[in-house]
C-alpha cells in the first residue's frame, strides 16, 4: 500500500481523484496540501498552507507517488505570471520536494497541445512544466493531456460553459481527440498512473481518456 501526495484536491479533477484515492485499497494514506481545509477522513493528512511558502523539510513529503491536478486560468489568476506560478512553478516545487524525499512516481494533469515550443502561452507553459518534470529523475512520469474537461463544476467559467455546450452538441460527429473528457476518467487515469508507477515517461492523449 502506498502513500500518495495529491496536489489540487479541491478542484474538479482533484476532488474526483481524492474520492477515488480514499476509497482505494492500494492507497494507505493521502497527503493533500490545500489552501482551504478538506473534510476530515481517517486516511487523509491535509496540511493547509500557502503554496508560496511550501515547507522544504516536513515528514509529509515522504510519499511513494504524487498526483498533480493543480491549475488555474489566466483570468482567475489575474496575469500570465500568476498563472505560471500555479501551473508551472507549484507543480515543479512539489515534484522536487517529493522526489528529494524519495517519491518514485509523478503523474500530472497537463493539457492537450502542451508544447514548450508553442506560440500559445497556455500550451507553452504546460509544455515547459512537462519538460522540467522530465528532468527531475522520477522512475515513472505520466503526463495526461486531456482536452476540454466535463463534470459538475461549482463555479463555471463563462467561455468554458459555451465551449462545453458547443462541443457537447457536436460530440457524436467530432473526432475522438476533440471530444469532452469526463473529469472522472481523468481522475482514475491520474490515480492509476501514480499507483502503477510504470517505469519511464508516458504521455496519455485526450482520446485515451474518454469513457
Ligand atoms: N478545464 C479544462 O477544460 C481543462 C482542459 C485541459 C486541461 N486542464 C488542466 O487540468 C488541470 C485540472 O483542471 P481542473 O479543471 O480540475 O482545475 P480546477 O477545478 O480549477 O482546480 C484547480 C486546483 O488548483 C488549485 N489552485 C488554483 N490556484 C491555486 C493557488 N494559487 N494556490 C494553491 N492551489 C491553487 C485549486 O485550489 P482552490 O480550490 O484553493 O482554488 C484546485 O484545487 C489543470 O492543470 C488544467 O489546466 C483543464
């Protein structure tokens, strides 16, 4: 049984991952650092903190695997720099701390189109974090690249709601890679990747995350 660190446990994918991890016989304990407290659970350790001040040397970095579902939007974050802190700097800081404390596996929810050479800031940031994670030295690294996520979001974002409607209507005729990806499927794939810890670097494209 493994000890899993889950980053982003309050988000759409993160909440689904947390539920599955707490119910999984493969997971001994979930360490889920968040900025708002989670509901208590006997298998959950929930450090509540500011991600700008991650403590470098605490016992809870000692995990077997990390699942990262952190993320924001440029609009919510307020600037490109603030977006990059959440989608690039925080995942990398978490990866480095956990790796330094013995973690062997890391799984990241990245995004379709992630590419460090992209002219699109969002895709470039996702590509850069993927590349930087690859250089850390995990035995197992899995990069999930979903397209638009579907699921019950408490706070829906304007543009995303429209995209979900349009893509939802077109779903039967769209090529698989452009279809809406259920957040629950991404959560299961994220947890499986972290727990299976298959050696090497793996990229999971959107079409492999569909139901
Ligand atoms: N939405 C899509 O259609 C889509 C498509 C492809 C890829 N993705 C990627 O998939 C990943 C997960 O997406 P999602 O929709 O599940 O995300 P989400 O619902 O917005 O959740 C994001 C998580 O990141 C945390 N977070 C955001 N800003 C933070 C900050 N400043 N400090 C600490 N934690 C912070 C949130 O915590 P709080 O609850 O405290 O805010 C939450 O736990 C993201 O990396 C996203 O880029 C999304």
